[in-house]
C-alpha cells in the first residue's frame, strides 16, 4: 500500500536502536548514506537488550577456529557454510571496527577464558571484550550510543515500525509504516530497510508457539522486544529460522508490577548465600540441581544439551536463615533491565516484599504448602529428604554440590519462580549478505536484518556471541544496503 505522502525519507531506514541498529546505522552513515533510525521506546529507554546486557562482545582470534567452533555449536542444527564462513571472518573484525571509530576494546580480565563449551573443537577462538576500562553497567552500550549521537543520523523515538511497504509487483521493500500516538507515519527508504528490532522475549503467544518446554517465559532484558520484526518480515514473505532457540531458561521472580524479571541471589551458582533452599515443581518435588551453572539455559542430558526443565509453577522454598541473610535480590545495576532501568529498591531485610505477598510464609512446611497450594505431605517429604541428604553431604537425586545446607527450624518461605530468559535467537532467515530470504531461498529485495532478530545461533550459544553478531551483521547489512540503487 503506497502512501500519498512520505513523512520521513532516508536512503537507509534502520528499525530498532540496539546494538545491531547502531552497527548498521553508523556503518551506513560512514559510507555516505542518509540514515533514519526508528525506535519504539521513548528516549531514555532505547538500547534494547544491548543496553542492559553484561556488555561483553565476541571478537574471535582466528576465522578458521571460529568456523570450526560455530559448526560445533550448531551441532545437528546446521547452518549454511556460506553463513558460517561470513560470520567467522567478520567476527574477527569487531575490535578493529570499534577502535576505528574511537572505541576502546578491552579484553575481559575477570573472566580470562569465558569459553562456554571448552570441549568443542575451535573453542580457543573465543575472546570476550567490552568497551572502556570497566565491565558491565552499560559501558559498551554508552559507546555505541555516542557513535550514533556524533553522526547526522536521524533518530526517531516512540516510532515503532508496524509494517513494511512492499511493491506488489517486484516484491521490493520501499519503506516502513510506523506509528506515533496511534497515527501512521510513512517512512521512505530510498535504498533499503534494515530490521534490527530484536526478538520476541515479550510476546507470550510467540513463546507458546515457538519455544518448547515453557508455557510462559519472561525476560531480564528490554520489555520493548515483542516480535514485531517477525510479524513484519512474515507479512512480506520471509522464512523463519532458529525459532526454538533462546538464551534460557533460568528461574527468576516475575511480579505483576514489573514486566521484567528479578534474579534471586540464592539460585546463582557463584553466590554462597547461607540457609536451606530448594526449588520444587507443582508436584512438590525437586527437579534439578538448583545451583547448576547452565550454559545459557542448557544442561547436559544423555550426551546432548537440552533446555533446563521448568515445570510451572515452580517455587523456591527456603528457611529463616536465608531470609535473614540480606536482600534476596541483587540490585547492583551492572546488567538487567530491572536493575538498570527500573531500579526497584528491594528492602534490605525482604520485609517490603513479604508485605507485598511476593514472598509467602508459614511457621511449618505443611503450612507453607497450604499457602502455595502444594500437597503438604509431599512438600514435607521433599524437605525431609533434602535435609537428610544435605546432612550426609551428598545430593543423590540431582548431584548438587553447592550450598548443601539443611533447613533450619522455620519459619519457612516460598517465592514463585518463572522461567526467565535473556533473549530469543529466532527470526527471519538471512543470508551472508544479511538479506532476508523467502522460503524458496531467494532474497526479498531491499530488505536486510541484523542482531538477535534471526541470529545465526541454532542450538548452543557462546556468551558474548549475540552482541558480537550484532556488530558483524550490522556492518554487513549496511554495506550491502548502501550499495542498492535508489528506487525511482
Ligand atoms: C541481562 C542480559 C545480559 C546479556 N549479556 C550479554 C552479553 O554480555 N553479551 C552478549 O553478546 N549478549 C548478551 N545478552 C544478549 C544481547 O544483549 C542481545 O542478544 C543483543 O544485545 C541484541 O541486540 P539487538 O540489537 O539485536 O536487539 P536489542 O539490543 O534488543 O535492540 C532492539 C531495539 O529494537 C527496539 N524495537 C522493538 N520493536 C521495535 C519496533 N517495532 N520498531 C522500532 N524499534 C523497535 C527495541 O526497543 C530495542 O531498542 C544479554 C541479554 C540480557 C537480557
């Protein structure tokens, strides 16, 4: 549907102001294109998951090893060789690109290796970086954002892309119908559109349809990523890939007052929080090693890696010692939307959250079971079994090694846990030129993408690979978009 008038015109229209959007917009601008960057969030909440990420990005040390490692990460979920080659070559250039723009790539010191799957071939290619002397706290994002601000890139906040405008005869993408305050805003792309609007972390219908094992799931990242890029791409004939892959699940608190999750200190593998603590499913039984360091939600299973089981509703059940040990939530604003943007001030003694009924309590385990609608006998049995195994120093059920502490004499507490994730990986399929593909493998003219919206990761995920890929494919998308001849 061609509009009578265009409200905004640019050579390249980038949809989504996160890491991939920055790499695409800045690269296109450096190559002389006029760039418009559309962002759904209001100013101050742009940046998507990139802004609240741990801030690491992958810069691989050798293209050959990187290709070997990526193929091993994909396992049986293979991706085309040409994509593997392009990813591997471009991922070695992230530091060079950032430094060429005045950035300050620094290798992570506190995590010198950070190799998620050291047993896989090629894993020695992994090198994790961030911008500037400090890690976390949005530092890499701040650099990315300044790269946009220093350039004549037109940034439009609160202007979500809703629909791609496609030439009915040629299939070419001519622009975007965006929306402001319920009214359409037509944005013309003389050369091309680049979709960089993130995943479907906040779209429960897509989660139910595409992610297996989770009836619902919430994110610790941006609440603005609602799968819009997937809907827009589907409507112009794109194919989807990697839809069932996501960086999760973990277990976290989700309350109605906030759209993103709260991570619980006691469940973190690296935190030694005192007191008895287990997690049970709706049957009142444990189902996992609660302190296991998953590989972004994957756990070993019969020689394969599978998503952590999350039988919902799940409850973290714990004792008075843990309750009295300090805030259950780590509010340090180093990463996570709740910590960095919401800044909810969790009480030091957890009393405010008890009053809000986020935390339930009872004097006895059976009473607690009643309060959370679990079978009292079963929960009592589960706690007794845990206590006996903890006292003996061996979790015979799930092999937990950390914090084998029996419960004290009460009172007892419970928090409902939800499946949580960092981000989804699936979306429209792209090729080595970052063009979006139809199911028959042909490219949709003048349409590109980058970032977690249809990322290359099909099975296992190496931490920092997402932002690294945003940088790599953002550049590739922009280089090819700029080469397009403007449509008449
Ligand atoms: C807590 C946390 C920690 C993480 N740590 C790391 C890490 O250290 N390293 C790493 O590599 N990965 C990490 N990840 C994953 C990584 O942050 C993301 O996969 C990556 O940043 C995605 O970048 P993106 O540009 O594709 O999307 P985002 O950064 O999510 O940006 C998408 C943007 O599009 C906007 N948008 C959405 N819909 C529309 C629309 N219709 N129109 C216009 N704009 C729209 C959003 O508001 C957002 O600003 C982490 C994720 C989380 C949540």
